C-alpha cells in the first residue's frame, strides 16, 4: 500500500478521515434517553452531542442520559444552550432559577455575575454537561433586535465586556467550558438569523470599538470556545456570513485576536445558512473557513443528518475542496477540549457547593435587577394580563414566563389571562372586570399592538401596574412600573414580591 506523508497507509488515512469528519459534528437527537444510533456513533468517534429542551425532564434523568453517553466515551462533550434567564434548557418547562444577562448587566456587579455563572455551571456539571453554548457577548446596540435583547448584558460595550469575562470565569470554575457567542457580534441586527441572513452595515472602526471588545475580554478570560454568528458583515467580508468566512474566523479571530480555542458554528439548520448555502455545503465551507465544530440538531436530530454531514466533509476532502489538514486540525481541537473537560470535571468536584455560591443566588440576583418607578397602591385579587408576543426560536414557546403564577402564590384570588398579538385594551378590561390590572409585557417598544394596548389600558385604568419583562425602552407607563430585565421564573417572582410589598 502507498504510504502517505504522515506515515500511514491510504486505507488507514481514509479511516482517520472518516473519524475526523465525525469528530467535528455536534448533533442533537430526540428523546430523554440516548438512542442506539447515537451511542453507536459516539463509540465510532463522535466527540460531541448537543442537548435541547426536548431531551430534558429532570436533573436526575439528565444525569442518567449523560452517564449513558460516557459509558461509550468518557470524554464526550455534552453541550447545551443554557444561558439562564429567558433561554433555558435545564428548566425548560418551569422557567429558569437564574436571571439572564440583561438583569446581571443592570445590577452591574461582576462578582455577582461570576457567582451566578459558577452556580449555573455547578448544576450543569452535576448533570454531566460540560460545554455550555453561553454566554452571549453581543452588545445590544439595536433596541429593535428581535433575537438578542435580554440575552445581552446591555447596550454598553464595556459593561458587556466585563460581565462576559466574569461569566466565562465563573462557568469554567465549575468545570464547564464556556462558548462565547455570537462572533463577531449579533447585537446590531434587526433580523433573526433563524429565519434569514442578517446584515450589519457599520464601518470597521465601529466594529472594533463596539462589537469586538467583549470577545477580546472573553479570550483574555480564557474562554474555551467561541461560537460564530450567521451574519453578513461587509466591513469584514462582503460576500460570506461570518460562519463561512476565512477572513472573519481565521484572519480576524485566530490571527488578529490570537484566539487558539475551539470555534463552534451556530446551528447550521438555521435559515441564514440552510436557506442560502444548504447545511452540507455550509458545513464544508465553515470548516474550510476555520470553524472546528459544526452545531446541528436543533431541528435536525437523526442519524441520517450525521451521516450526510460526515459524508459531505469526507467527499470535500477527497475532491480537494477541503484540505485534509484543516479537517484534522479541527478534529484535534475538538478532542483537546474534550480532554480539558475531563480534567476540569475532576478538579472542580461538581458535587460539592462552590465557595461563594448558594442555591438561592439566582433569586437574589433577580431581586437586585428589578427597577421600579411610581407608587404602588394596595393590590387585592388583581387580574394579571400577559400581552404575549410570539417567542423567538432561541427562547422557544415551551418555557412559561410572566408573573401570574408567582403573584397567585402570594395573593389568593389572583386571576389571569394571556392575550396574544392583536389583543386590545378592551379585551383585557372585559376579562379583568373591576379588578386591578397587572399588565405584563415583553419588549413593548418592538410590538406596536402591545404598546397601543398598554397605553389604552393605562388611560382607562390609571392604577394599572405595568411589568416590562423585556428590554425597557419606553418611558415608564402607569402609576406603578416595574422593569425586571428578563422573563425567567425568578424575575417573575421578584416582580410579584414588589407588587405585594414583600
């Protein structure tokens, strides 16, 4: 047989090629136990698996699931999109025990952010999760951003930078690798990349001074992974989105910023890529551009997808479209992170509480994040009207939000109703009757129907209590206005406590 330059046979090289092509994938799956096909692929070299809300029923079940995977491969990367706040998978059915980034940014206590991230990391590690696709380092400079919003620490670049670094440090202190996202910055978009390809038309100086600063901070803090954004940034690359751009991933992130860790793509099934390049071609272009791991599985969760992508990568190498060395380098970075997580897991001892953390730290942080204006009147048997926009895909529509359940636990006789897009103040008033209205909104400034309904409610009932659980932008409405800076369960609890004066 012919020997190749690195001293293995052509047959062995093909085997190595297929293993490398498998190692760079981060697929998802259906169900709360690992299917046979997934275990088989892990045994054959799949080095990472992505978890979503559909895979999680309880901490105990999740721990059993990750143990299943580790029985096949001890160092398998088990990744999850657990930002806390509005984006939770660990507590997808009940709401997060932690406030999200905007709430932490509103408090602006980096020690608190570090401790919250460390406690979140401890809980993930106890369940066997060792890679978290968080934090979001995006500077939410566009208030109309439909997909980032409260997932950002805020609109101030340097605030976002210091809290991104603190979050990375806290999470990794628990033995869970951080994946800082969405490089080079998704905050100035007005399009959700789940649906289409966003475009950021700002000059290079603005990008350097605003978007890149939090990523520099994350790199200095030692983030183990960085996730690319499916966004077109003409100042950096006029033709390809960041995920597929050698100029952005290799030229900017690797060479200019000096980042040496794992580069992970955002979900390749998102329409910004799948609808323009297709996931097979997109995956090949991403690895060629400098990405090391292909995230797929949010909507595609079967063995056929894994085999299609593996086959596409292998074929690209054999056809000369993807250098074998680039694929091998990507696979090596995946395996290196897997090795780090195994060592970090042992060093962090995730079963023990970490110094400075406490089970109630999330609620304590949410309480500190609440901002209030106006004066509250005594509330007796109120009616909670939740004006509910359509949730973006990152947040999902499975996770409950609002203050109704939390307020009902504190005030017997509390009534409630959910009012979808198009609802009016008349609809709310008809349901509330004579009771005091607690109007709960999420990004009211982005939804004209919601803002109109809110204004009419306050005009008709000046004693209306307004709770904004998104990004607070408009002037406070009503006699009593509460901004929670997020819609997690603990944010709802904090708002309910303010309403009743606890």
